């Protein structure tokens, strides 16, 4: 799971970044749901996705 670099993301438009934010929020929700129903979910993936989401949200704030 390779995330895009922050300098590559900063070149995207606001709409594209917001779409990526929604996608990441959905993936985090799905992983947490899998954990709750006791399917195999790796906690380190949630941590990395949250970090990436925070970077995306920072870019959204900067572009507004």
C-alpha cells in the first residue's frame, strides 16, 4: 500500500483531494468494521491511513 507523496498531492485540485479524503475515510471505516466483527484486520494499516488522511485534510485547509 503505497501512498502518494505530499508534494505530488499538493499539485492536485481541491476537488481531487476531497475525493481522496472521502475514499480514505471510507477505507478506515471499513477496516474498523472488519475489526469489530473479528475479521483479520491489521492495526498498523489504520494508523497509516489516519496519518495519510491527516495530511490530506491539511492540504484541504491550505488550499481553501
